[in-house]
C-alpha cells in the first residue's frame, strides 16, 4: 500500500490540542508542544541519520505552505542532498549578498584610522600605511 500524503486537514489542524506529533505524510508533521504551541516539522533520514527540521510556527506557516516546503525538501532528498545543509547554504548566500563589498585596502585603512588614536607614537600609523603600500 503506498504511503499517503496530505492526511491532515485545516479543520483537524485547528481543532487538535493534545501534545504530540501529527503526521501529514511524506515526513511532514504538526508538532504540538506541552505548552500548546504548534509548529511544522519535517523529519527525514539521509545516509542512516535521522534528522528533524523546523519549518516554522503554525501562525506563520500555513498547511499549504508547509506541504510545499516539504515537497521541495523531498526533491532534495531524492538527489541525496541534505535539506538542512541546503537551507544553511541559502542563508549564508543571503548574508554574503547583503554584506557590503570591502576590499582589503579599504578594510586596512579603516583599521588604521580606528586604531590610530590608541597608538603612543604617530609614526605607527605611517609604518602601517607604508608596509601596506610596499606589499600591495
């Protein structure tokens, strides 16, 4: 018998209050904690290692959105890719894209400018600058 997907309904998700995990199929679960908070969990096994991945709280992630995200992660698993690592890579890429591009020369000049007031001798700034220009 094939595994069943989309076992949960919006009505069941809204009415369920008992703490535990409620399977929607395909690794997607509604988790209700002892405090009553609800969140979506994607569980999977890759290379013999069982993993759990949070998809977000029920208030922010709808049943349809959680199903869509779980389907994307199942596609990654078919390619033998870890969904958690893929998500970390996306987050890293967003951070890189958001960060301003600073050259080494600019970073060194900012460093010298910030530290100059703490040096006892004014020549230190000139020595730093000279060294950077020499080996540029």
